[in-house]
C-alpha cells in the first residue's frame, strides 16, 4: 500500500479500495466499520481497559507464535513492542469504533490488528500500510479469531474493572460501619411496611446496610474468579482451527506472565466456552445486586431524612446544593437520588444482557458488543456511585437523637416489647389505648401496674441487644 501526495494512503479489502489519512494507524476494515456503525455516543476509546487487554492478548499471541515457530522473531518483537505501547495507554485515540456493532466484535478486533500492525511497521522502519512486510491478519492475528480474542479481552477487562469496583465498595462499606459505631447507642424505632415496629439502635440500621454491601461484594468476587476461564486458542468455534500446535498453551502462559494473574486458565471445553455467554449474565446479575443494595440504602436514607419537618426527620444528610429554583431554603437528597438512578440503569443493562445472551445461536453469540457496553457502563457508574455515596453523603450524616428517643418513648410499638410479660391480649389493649389517646405505652403500663420501672428498662434493653 502506498502513500500519495495528498497525504492519503489507499488500502484494499474484499469490497474494494479505500482512501484514508496517511497518518492514522487504523486501516480499511476500521474505516468500513466506522461508516457502518454510528449508533451511540460510546466509543472504544472510552474504555481503555478493553483496548489495553486487546493489546495484551496480541502481545501474548505474538510471543506464543514466536515460541512455536509461527512468527519470525523480528516480526514478533515488533508486534510485541507495539502492543506494549497500546497496553500502556498510547494510541487509544485510534480506536474510533462505536461499542455497538454487528459482527460479534470483529470490527473491534480488526481495529486492534490494524493499529498494532501499523505501529509495528514503524518499529521496523516501514511506512504505515506496508502490509507485505507485516500484515494485520497474517501476522498480528495469527492463530486467532475474533471469536476467541474478543471474549477473552472482555473477560480480562471486566476482571480488572470489577477489582476497582470492589475497592470502591469497600470504601462505602467502611463508611457505613463507621456510622454504625458512631450511632451504636442511639435508640430509635424500627419500622416494617412503613409502620412503627420495635426498638433498635441507629447503629444496628447502619450495620445492616454494611452487611448488604458485603453480601453484594461476595457475589461479585465469586463471578470475578470465573472471568479468568478463557477460550483463547479456540479460534473460530473452539476447535482451534488454524492455530499452530502448542500455541494455545503458550498463549495462556504468556497471558499469565504479562498480567500477573496466575488464575488464568484455558476452558476445559473451548466449543462450549465460545458459544456460551452465561458468565456475562452472571456478572450482570451480580452488578444488579450491587445496584439494588445501594439503591435500597439510598431509599431508606431519603425516607429517614424526609421533611425535615413534616417527615421522618430522624437523619440529617449533608446539604450538597440548592434544591429548588422556586422554593427558597429547600435542600434535596440529591446524592441518594443519583445512586438510585445508577441502579435503574444497571437493571436496564441487565435486561439487555440477558436478552443478548439468550439470543445467541449455535456455536457463537454475535451480541457480545452490547453485553460489553452494558457491563462496562454498569461497573463504571457503580464504582463512581459507591465513592460518591460514601464521601458526599454517608460520611456527613448526623442524627436527631432526641427526636428518635421521643418517638421510642411515645410509640405504641413498645407494646410488642412488653407482650412476653403482660401477654398479647393486654399488649394489644395498651397499643390501642396509646394510639387512641396519645398516651405513652410506658406510662400506661406503669399506671396499670403491669410492669415496674425496672422491668420496663430491662425489657427495652433486651429488645435492643437480641
């Protein structure tokens, strides 16, 4: 391929020739895909983890093909050098494609092959497009198919990104546990179905939220481990067609060495691993659990801080911005509201990922690009939401302790605490009388001689510690 005077170069594929700027590293296949797929505002370069893992796979593949005699050392070394640069963050602007694309990710793989090939050519002292020396498919893509490269890249990128999400969830969990300690002795009334139930401490409430996050973390960790089972070396449908003998084992070896992930393993059945995208459904489900747990906490906080007059008013969320363009002094729970919206979006992605996985046919699922876009977006927004929630909301929460104590002392819910001693029938009568007259259950039970002051305090204390 030759460079022309107008600073264009011409590349040719099975459809015909295409002119493109001489200085770009992508080639004809990328140009075709860029013209075909203008569907969203999400481009490959917005997810550097995916680009870097694609480059790492190409690096491992070149090293493996060199090891088994498929690539000359000089060619392999040039591909490795170019791949290392891209894995380190260079040339990501050359990955211009929409994340949503037909072809099961083929366009993305082609984009990577072309950028790496043209950068490798420069390392060898040749011009971009001089594919007689080093070819995107014959050399960079040797022993590979999009059908094993793309899912492998997705899994490794998602493994990395979920690690960052787990770090941010740990920040949120720590904030909740810290507040649990701060409010350990702050007594309040618990509620079921939004109705007064029985006493608890505010610390217990925050501790329960921390446990919810911890359980969501556990599910995420379990799925994250499974992401390291790869179909690399299976090529088109898992049979390993066109891969050199020994290539798969060497490629996996080099992947472990490059990434430091000793848990990387070749799938026991490459045909099943190529056709089955259930791992992405499992990961999406785990992310949905993270989102719904965070949103449940956000909803609770909006209720508990509502008012502040005319609502629950038990908690004070840190004021972050003016809440109205017409109502002076109004402050809204904007951080919890944003957290819930992230959860809604994650649930939406989960629905799309489930449908995409179900729609795969026979030996390949062509809908992995939409799964990738949804998973990357879910992880990124959940990661951001976790730290935002912790730092801009949880850490600054204060409690209206006197209000909560008044609610406890005046609550008919204390009848439940006293019922084991006074009996269910008598406790019901106490609750009804308290609700009808506004009297405190504690005053009624003492006035009727049903319990002593010491028994009242003991029963309330036991209710908080059981």
